[in-house]
């Protein structure tokens, strides 16, 4: 997976309400800075990759856009670190 060295990358794990998986995935794909959206197995239903200029910009997307989508029950945000 190639990464722009100047961008911050965040992954958001999303748990959806029953019956909302498809509509949540569609809504997520429409948001700016969302680079990938995939359904996954386990306690979460979706993983989202965000690429932004700053971590705070990514966190704003999570709080003000992602968490406002109907059908989202819970999220967990993981900030990628450069090593």
C-alpha cells in the first residue's frame, strides 16, 4: 500500500446498526478525503481509510461527518504512525 509521505493516515472502524451496512458504506464513499471503505468481519462492520494534511483534520472528519451518518452505532479511530 503506497502512502503519500506528506499526508496523515487514519483508519476508522465503524459499527453499524442492523440493516444499515450498505447505506453507511455508500455515504462514507461520498465524503472527501476518504481513500478506501471496506466491509470487514469481527466486532466492527467497516474499515475506512482517511488521508489528510493533519491529524486534527482527520479527527474533525470523524466527529463532524462520519459520526453524523445515520446507522452508525460506534466508531474507533486509529492514527497511523510513521516509523
